[in-house]
């Protein structure tokens, strides 16, 4: 089968105004960025009535291997599959970050016959949303240093500036730096650092805001530093949030594209689930639910990260409720969790698969037990999967009382996801009442403990006295009601990426606590996870090139 980029470049796409027209969106409310992508007017989406028949479907996954298990591919295939069985469907996905595009994974727009297009645009600059987010973030950083340089009327303690600059590329050299060297004209020297754009609080605010007014208010609430008397300094104190809103006003409108089979898709926002909340924008998802009867969205990485944050953060704040959940599993990843080396996961090993099933079983238990949501397991099939392995996987899942479907959307497009689509439609008719992992009025420590023990299978949460003091300080400042956003490795239920399967009794250590007052959550950074990733020894960028005017090597 051809490479993903070859399939995408050979696709015949509909003009984006035609895609919008089939959704009932007038030309006047479509702002094209070329012929095949466009932003949709926020005013138009606001005027649409609620669709009582709309059903939201969440796609999540088991704990992945480094290449990923095809969650985006499954989301796209399911959307096409729903269209194939006659349902009015839309897809809502996150925008790819250039970090993984040039780093480990390459492109992130699906794969094979289940892709969103124009794939090159989506994976690269797209409509400029990430650039706008980075600019707004870095404008705020510049205004902080400028305020201090020109007299520091707010009495900012330069040792307690918490706001970092961002860039959308993996660059470990920028994690910890010293700025403002070279004399008084360059400001006050201090330690600083960069995060990747997807970890910025601006990204989280962008994805959780429900309107331009809400965006403006949230941006003003960002706490950027503390005074010498330890009082918080907010973006509105620097008169920064107005200009930041101006930078983001066009970006906040959701981006409309299409799949290879012309299913409409909103691709908007892109926080990572291992260091942020990992969901596309509320505006895009709510807008799609007014335009379609079935909306397929995904949450980043495994269900312990993306799905937990989707429920405990996004659903809690937006009122959205999924009617069904799809858990993507692969034979290769389950064998990896059963101890098979990454270099040999394409070789049959039923014993490793049997052992690795514990990972899938934990994710199923979390979705159906902790969150009380109906789910189906979708096996993203690879050519290396054997019938013995597939039979074992199906049998074990069915023993749990959960449906399991083998999907071949990667090779067959929507037709390969028809059975999955039918299973999802059936699940959506079942009554369910979603539950959270913790109550809103619980303490921050108890919220963290609930996630660690109920979702991760840990026995305890640990932190040094400084971290515990910071948590108490945040509660005293009135932030105790906020949900918790855990930053940890995506490769394990634990904070140790090498601890595979479904470990129990481990400790979750909180290394750092960050207040995201504008986004409305508290970030708990655990283990060795970095908010500025590094590049691998052989980055994906080495394969990407322009040959005779054609992009090659992009996944």
C-alpha cells in the first residue's frame, strides 16, 4: 500500500465551500484558506439551535507504544463508517503539533485510507492557529519583562515570574535558560525556560473558551508572577489580555476540512494529553453537535490520560457528555505490555498478548467503572496480527461483557469501519449517566489521590514539603475547587515509562505544581515528564523534504 502522504496527495477533494454547503453553512460564513480548508464564523455557530439528536462519541486508547496505535486513524475511519451506514456524522480532532511531526511520530492526520486532508497543510502551518497562540503567549512574556524594566510599578518579584515563553518544536536546550544578559539595557537577568506551544496555558484556554468574551476573561485571569509580598499578578494587571485576544480572534473560529471520503471534520486546537488536557476545542465540538447527529472526537494518548481529562476537565466545564466510548487496541501494543521487546512486536507471541491484556482490561474498567460510560473495543488490525492472537483478544474482551470489533479502515476506509459504526450507534442508544473520578469540592490532594488510585492503580501520592505547601497555598487563594490536570508519561499507568502492563501499588510523585487560573485547572507534573520535549536520535524531520515541488517523507 502506498505511503500515507502518497494517498493524501492523490486524493480528489471537494471544494471546502461545497463541504460547508452540505452542512447547511452559507458561503458568507465560510472564510476559505485556499480551496480545501476554511474557518467557520463563530456568529453563525452561535445562531444554530441545539440538536437534541446529536450523540458525542469519544475515541481513546490503551497505553501506546512510541509509534502510536492509530487513535486518530480510527476516529477518521469511524466518521467515514458512520457516513457509510447513512448517518449524518462529523469528526472533531486536534491540530498536529510540529513537535511530533518533526520529532518521533511524523504526521498526525490519520493514516492509510482513513485520513483528513489536505494532509500536508494540516500537519504543517494549517491556518496559523498555533502561531497565533505562540504569539499571544510570548507577547505576555515580553510585557512582563518590559514592565519590570520600566520601573516595576506592580512590584513583581523577578524570582517569582511563573510565565514561560513557548515554541512549537521539540528543543531540550530551551528547558532551562538564563535571559536578559548583557547589561541594564537588556532587563533583569533571571532564570527562565521555554515550553512547547501545546503545553501553554493559552492553548488550554483556547480549547476551553466558549466565546470571544469568555476568551478575553480567561486570558485576563492568567497568573503570571507574584509580587514581593507574594500577591498574584495577572495578565489583566499588565493590560495584556486585550491585545492577546486580538491576536487570537481569528484563530478561535474552528477549521473545517474533510476526510478522503469527504466526511466533514473540524480540526481545532491541539494540547498534548501527557502534559495538558489533550482535547480539541469546546467551540468546535459544540458547533459540530449542532451540525451533525454523530460527532466523533478523540482524547490524547491512553484513557488514563486523555479520557480522564476529557471527562474530569472538558466535560465538567463544558457540559458535554459522550454517549459512547471507543477504546482502540492493537495486538502489537498488548504484546509490548506483556513484555515482548519493541523490536519484535510484529512476531506472534500469544503468551505475551495474554499477559499484556491487563492493560486493556484496566482501561475498560476505568471507562465503564470509574466514568460509567458504555464502550466498545476497536482492534486496529495490522498485517502482522495472527488469527490466534486476534481470537484470544476477542475472547478476553467479550468475557468482560464488552463488544469488540476488528476494524480495517486503514486499508479499506469507511467500509472497513462499518461494523464499528454499527456498534457505536447501538451503544449510543443505551442510557448512561457519566460519573467523574472525583467530586469538585474535594481537596486538591484528594483529587490527585483519586486519579492516582482509581485510574492509575497507584497505592499513594507523594510530594516533598515544598510541593505540599504550594498545594495548600493554592487552596488558601481560592483555587481548591479547580480540577486537576496530571502531566505524566503516556507509556504507563505509572510515572515510569518502563513499567508496562497494568501495575498496581506504585507511587505517584508530584514534582511540580502549576496554576492555570485562566484555563481553570491545576497542573500536577509527575515523574520525569517534560513540558518541553526533546528530539529523538533520528528525528522524523530527516525524512521530510521537498522534491520537484512535492513534499515527501511526511509520514
